[in-house]
């Protein structure tokens, strides 16, 4: 009897704790919703990459150089700065105020795509911000990574890049890992397409796939009914019976979409032999270059460091405003990722492969 009483008290404590947690989470969710309704969607974060690279270089010099060498380096840098300032003043003096040549600006954007191209929400905000200030003499560099996904989502992402081209601002796209399918749909819009030697490029094809449980339902005498108007309102579905007519219709739609995809690539990269590269295959960067699918082989880091030599380079990122609810979710996900990383590291330490 005493055991049952103790067990009952334990259950009461657990229930009380659970209710308290639910109450706190509900309050946080409510506060988050209020904040989301009242606040802006987010803000633009700008980082001058020239300064970021200079800071890293200075840190390395302090750690590596002796005092004499460091002092000499600072003297040379000061002298160079004075000469640049003098040249800039002379240039201003001999030119009209209106026609004065301004230093080139390079705007760096990032796009990491998933199957639904969720990053397009941030991309459209970043492009809107950049286009409000960019000049014809400036440049946009997009660091792109995407294995592709939904046609309509990547169509929208590509349309956002078209806004840059319509403004006649040079667009450079850098791919370090992968730009396949919808990712390549975006990449081929570049005035200059730069990829790492082993980046995955291509997959110019269209795919539709879904499981069908009709026979399983029929075997278990479970009815599934769909009421629709229009001959092809439903074609392939998860639970309905697949007819040859529906299958043929989807096949025609896929072929039409593939033709549009091929034409899109051909229009923006006329140098490619579209029939040879539109088989759905992928190639690494070095092989893609042989097929004229890309322009240069190097990493985005090389491209950006080179740009810093003659231009002011700014990384532009749209930051979504995070509610308390979002922050708690991020902490929870980080904890799970950390545990998973430790588990994978221990698991892989016993396996030696590349």
C-alpha cells in the first residue's frame, strides 16, 4: 500500500512538471506570435569582406612575424595608404564632381537550396536591397549550393536572378559543391560561372515519383474515393488507381517541362550542345568545363579574395527576426546536432574510407 502511495505521488509530480512545461511553452509561443505580428520580417546584415580578410591577415602577422618585421610591415602599409590617399585626391581634383569615377563595389550573396528552395525568401530581400544601390560598374557574386528541387520554387529563384541581369549589373555565380537540376537552372544565368574542380554540375532533367497504395487498399477492402471536375484534375495520386491515360498525361507534362528546361539552358549558355548535356547526368567541374557548361575552375574564396584587391566587397545577408520560440528551437536543434556529430565521429573513427 505504501508503495502505491509513493508511486502515485511520483506520477503527480511528473504530471505537475509536464503541465508546467506545457504552460511555459504556450506562453512563449504566444509571446512569439505577438512579436511576429508586431515586428518587421527581418533586417539586412552587411559585412565588408576587405576588412574581414585584413583582420585575419593582421592576426596571422602578429602571431608569425617578429617585432622588427611587424614594425617594418606597419611602416610600409602606412606609406602605401598615404600614397593611395594622395592619388585619390589628385584624381578628384582633375575630374568633375558629377563624372567622378567611384570605386567598384562587389556584393556577395549566398544561396543554399533545399528541395523547396526555401532560401529564395531571403534571396529576394537581398536582391531588392542591392538593386536599390548598385551601379552598372558594380558586380553581384552569388555563392550557390543546391542539388535542385521543385520546378516552381527554382523557377522563382531564377527569376530573382533575372532582376539583376535586367538591371545590366554583371552577375558572377560561384559553385563550390553542387549546382544540379534547379541549381543549374539558376547557375546558367551567370555572366561568369565559376566552379570548384570537383563540384557537381548538371542533372538537366525532370523527375516525378510517388508511392501508390491502391492495390494495398483494395486487398484490405478499403475504399478511397476522389471527386473531381476536369478530365486531368487527378492523374497520378498516392491512393487512387493509376490509369494508363493518367500516366501518359504526366509523361507528356514531364517531357514539356524538360523541353522548357533545355531551352532555358540553351538561351543562357548558347555555347553548350544541349542534346548532349540534357540527359539528366551530372559531371564534376573539370568535365563540365569541357562541355562548356561552366567558364572557370576555381573556388569562391579565390574569386572573392581577388575581388578585394580592386573593389570594396560587401557580403549581404537577410536575417529573419527570431522569436523566443525560434531561439529555443535553435538551441534544441543545436543540441541534437552536437550529439549526432559525436556519435558519427565515434562511428567513423572505426571506418577508414574516402
